[in-house]
């Protein structure tokens, strides 16, 4: 079996590793979404964010979550305090979620605990599954049977 050698593949792989390392400081919010009976639950990781900086709004059918993580100041009055490394990203984070038409947008609830934002989005009443009872009028059914037998 012949194996082809492509020298550019190694350069491509190396460039990919470098750019992934640079972009690892992305400002996305890791999110889980699941359905529990008649509600959808969204959990977003927001560690180090103060609850007062979290802003949630709904415009039409788009839910937007914004949060800000600020840099802890370093006491520079002591000359021995020097940053050695700073890997925790700071700044404003934002995430948008498109909501379907079968959701009760007015009933959305938000809780923030232990660095996790939990959004509970209830289904609209008209979108909830329900059983429809079939009614029969015995006299009308019998009359239809008699009429089809005569014809």
C-alpha cells in the first residue's frame, strides 16, 4: 500500500494548534438544554460572574443572556505582588437562543447559584400535549347505519 506524504499537512496541524491555543480564550457560555415534562431547562456556566452583571432579555423569539466578569485588581502597593500568569478571561459574555412558538415567554424564570445560571422556560398551554375525547351520538350513528342499508 502506498502512503502519500504531504509536508503541508504538518504545517497545517501546527497552525491549527497555535490558533486553537490563541482562541481558547473564547467568550462563550457552555450550555446544557433539556426538557422536563412541560418545561425546558437551560443551564449556563458563568463562574466568577456577579449576579448583578447578568442581563437577560427576550426580543420577539430571541432570548439573550449577557454577563460580565471583571478582573480582580492586584495590590501593586506591595512591590512583591506581580502577576505571574493570567489565564482567566474577563469581559462581557453573550449568548442568544432562538425560542420556538410553543413556549410561554412571559413565564421564564432565572436562578443563579454556584456559578450556574438556570433558566426555566415553560411550554405555552396551547402547545402542551392533551387528549381529545371522541364523542359519539348513538342515535345518529344508528340512523346512518339504517340509511346505508336502505340505499
